[in-house]
C-alpha cells in the first residue's frame, strides 16, 4: 500500500507544482517566491513522512491536540517546519510553542502576549502571522482589519514573537474568482503595514491567490486527497 501512496503523492505534487509555476510566471515571479504549505490535518504521520521524502518541508495543521498526537512519530523529519493554521485558544499557547514553529492565526493582543511568555520560557522566538477576517461569515475567526495597528503595537513589545505577515480564508466557493477580492484586500493591507508574507490560497484557488500576491499557499486535498473522517481535537 505504501508504494502506491508514494506514487499517488508524487503525481499530485507534480500537478500542484505545475499550477504554482504557471501562476508565478503570470505574476512575473520565480517559483522560489512561493512557499507550498502541505496541509496535513487529519492525516496520519506516515503521510507527512511521504510528503517529506518527496521534498516538502513546510506543513500546516489545524488542531493543537491532534498534532500533539502525531508529533512524536515525526522526530526523524529534522528540518520540517510546522505551522498552526487553525484557531488557537490562548490557554493552549504553551503547547503550541512546543509543537509549532509558526502560528498563522494571531487575532488578539492577549494571544500575542501568551505566546511571547511561552516562547520566553523555552528560550525561543516563534514566528507569527495575523489572521484577518475579511468576510462577514460568523463561523470564520480572525481579527478585523481595524485591529491590525493594535496587534502590531502589541507585537512590538513581544520580543519572543516575530510577526511576519498576514493570513486569511475567504468564503468557500467552487469559483476561484469569488476569492479574488479577498486576496486583493489582504495584499493591500500587507503593503500598507509593510508585512512581507501573505498566506492565502488553497487547493481550489491557489492560482488566483498567487496572482494577487500570495507568498504561501495552503494545499491539502490536491496533495493528500480527500481527508479521512475523524473527530477533531
């Protein structure tokens, strides 16, 4: 079964890389300017290992507790970097600092302060991004765009948190053009506040995101296939 999984993943990765390459060319950027974040939530550690062997080094997970269960089996993936792309409760900041190198879902000064304190205890600096909520959907998390200045001020006095960019998730649609206005808004905010990294775009709309300025696309289904059904943690 494993050789089949490796072969399937290699084919999927080749297709995703081709899509990224073409979109980067349309934007006039080298392929190296776009980070491919493999979203591995709900997949077992062996699937991450397959992706690692195929050359990927950046992985995204949504749930702190779920990833805590996988992390011991990933000890040999020595230069992999793990991003939390799901909502983080401040009471889980200490565990998040132990597990992840990047937190993409900062949405309050309190969370920044908790992360700074947890990172200081570990003698490390953690990379962070502000999640910006640009849609009116009630089920979406993230900070309002008007909160960005106060978050930047809070980050300035958190020496163990390095704030590098913005992240967003537009309303779901099977038409990638529906996401374009949200990607464009986030790119404008990143320029306004001089933040270099933009995490936006997923399996269905990565080309649109790259055309609008994304520096990191979060791709799960197009790489790993349909996610197994299991309870989240």
